[in-house]
């Protein structure tokens, strides 16, 4: 069963697209990530043009994040105040990122930059997360006590000015690193089509020392609005959002996210981090292989479309 994608200008098997959306939605709900770091490479692997994959993949990130965030909101595991600070930084970063996206597209380097950025980002983040998770699992197996880490205490970050008390997270922390983290995630969202949760979740846990029980829900809260803003601007400014592809991905992603949240609640924190690390590394390696292998067709004709 095939459908035609008007912006991507090709026909695809709708069942494969539904499967991608459901799988990424499931992982989004389980790990508390938007899923963009998965759906964008998967779409590229399926021959969707990277420029369309980045912009359209953000739609699926919005849908999956909303579905997962609703469940966390009902359980009271979202820090709205902390999420709002992250959101303000994210919107500023997304605005800058959209400008970078358009500039790279004009000079014809967008596809290469997207692939290289994914390989470097996923490889480094995945390696660090996997090393930490393995150490945590070893300590748990030997029944060793985890190092004492009090929320909000982390050297120079704790000494920064403009501190605010986040009651839900039970921390007293400067808004500077929180907004800065949101700003960086906003850039990644608009340039790479990722929600940024695979970076934001470990950063909130290990760098900002935010309690794990509110990290996942708060991450999804920020991802929803930053990704939605990115989608709207990409659609109106760059004309790169394929509404047909987005609709199919959103339906499957919402359903998958609900099941992912239920599974994630049954796993320990170190197990979740180890699985997420392996997943991040696998996607990074797959993209790296694509970059070094010679293409099947050396020459290809690509329509720029929309006057670009």
C-alpha cells in the first residue's frame, strides 16, 4: 500500500511509515525523549530527502511528546516552572537554529552537515551514557552504594547567580544553566529535527542534578513547545514540512508513546540509560557507515523545489 508525499516528491509504503512512527513513539514514551534523533535518520535511510526529514520529523516529535507528557502530568512528574525556563531558552535557540538551517540550505551543505552532526553527537553522547550505565549496573550487581549526590549541588553551577527555587524538583538552582541547556537543545531541534531529550535527560540528571522522577516529564514538556514552534516556522519559511508524511507519523507515534510510558515505569533507571545509550550508538554507527560507503548511484538529480 503506497501513498504519495507531495513535498518529498516520492511514493512510500504507508505500513513502513506507520511502523517507524509507532516504534519511535514507543521509545519516546519509554525513555522520555522526543524521538527525533531516531525518526529523522530512519526517514533518511528510507530515501526521504534530509531537508524534508528534519522538518517533518519534528511533527512526530510533537505528537509523541504530547502523548507521553499527558501521562506524566497525570502522575504529577512534571516541573512546570523548571520546564518553562527550559522552554524560554529553547525558543531562543530554535530561532537561531532555523536561521542556520536556511543558511546551510542556501549554500548546498545542509545534507552533509546534518549527517556529520548526527554521527558526532550520537557517537559521543551514546559512548558517555553507555560507560556510565555499565558502571552503575556493575555497582548494583555488587550491591555497592551509589555516590551521594544531593540535588542542586555541583560546584561552579551551584555558585552561579540568579538562583530560583524549583519546589517540584526540590532544588535551588541558577536559571542560567537551565536556560542555556534549553538554548542548545533549541538549536539542535531546528537544525537536526531532534527533540533533544537524549541530551537533555542525562544533562538534567548528571549536570544540573535534578531528581530523576521529574526529569522525563519535564523534558517532554519542553520538547512539545520547542518542536511545535520549529515545525510552524519551517513550514512557513522553508516549505519543508510534508503534511501527509507528518500525519501518518503522528498517528502511529501517539499510540506507541502510551505503551512506551508503561514499559518505562517497570525498568530501573540504569537499565533505561543503558538501553538508550545502545540505541543512540546504533543509529550513530549506521549513519557513519552511510557516509563512508560509496553510493549505489554516483550521479543523481535532486529537485530543489519552492524556489530554493
